[in-house]
């Protein structure tokens, strides 16, 4: 079964740009609809916990799943290439969505650190203008024990990924040889 694809030579650069804008608008509109619908779902008090913990993450995963589905369509050679691009884009966007808010919260939440090593959370101002551009040991944030525990849990859950990646580092060669070296366990 062959799925239709758009060749750049058939539509030209202008047509390709129009398709880019059209698909972008459809994704933007669909994202807004999911956002508005999830806000309406949270208005039901008895269902707020279920909606916030189960439904909203599923609704957020639908666009990612659609991207992966459509990047894997087509003949096997093309699908393998585009699927790897789709997986890379999904992983990159997830890492970006985790890293950027974390870094911005650290930057925005930092306060002056006193000579005794304690943060100035209750002083006025919390971050003095002379330390506003200092990123060394004069400013910082304090981490709660829960954050440390969460970090340890994250590191422990990385172990299976490192095991898989470590094994994959030793398999080199053409695709057939790599596939022959893979095991289901």
C-alpha cells in the first residue's frame, strides 16, 4: 500500500510554503481546541482529579502520537528514515520542554546568598542589583528534600536507558548486520 506524498518539484516552493502555512494553522487550531476543552473539563469539580491526572496528559500525547504515526507511513525504507526523524523531534521537544522551564525557574527564583551560606528569601530586595548579573556563588536557590529525592528517582530510571545505549554502542555496520545482532530480550 502506497500512501500519497507531496513532491517538491510538483508543487514548487510557493506551494510548499502554502502547505507549510496550512498545516501549521491546522495544528495551531487543534492545539487551541485541546487547550480550551481541557479547561472546560477542569470546571467539573468531581472529575478535576481524574481530568488533571489522566485525561489532560492523554490529550497532550495525542499530537505527539499523530506525528509519530504519520512520520512512519509509506514504504519501509522511507518510513524508517522519517520515523527516526520523528523520534528525534519528539525526544528533542520533550527535553526542551523539561529543560527550559527548569532553567528559567532557577534563574527567576534566585536570591542573594549571605556570607553564612543562607539564602535571603525574606529580605528586601531578595536579589540585590549588584548581584543581578552574578551567576557564581553569590546568588542561588535552596532545594527542598523532595527535589533531591525526585532527582535520585530520575537518575535511577535512567539506568535501563544507559544499558540499552551501552549495548548499542558496540554494534556497528550495515543495517542488516545490526538487525541480526539485536535480540528481543
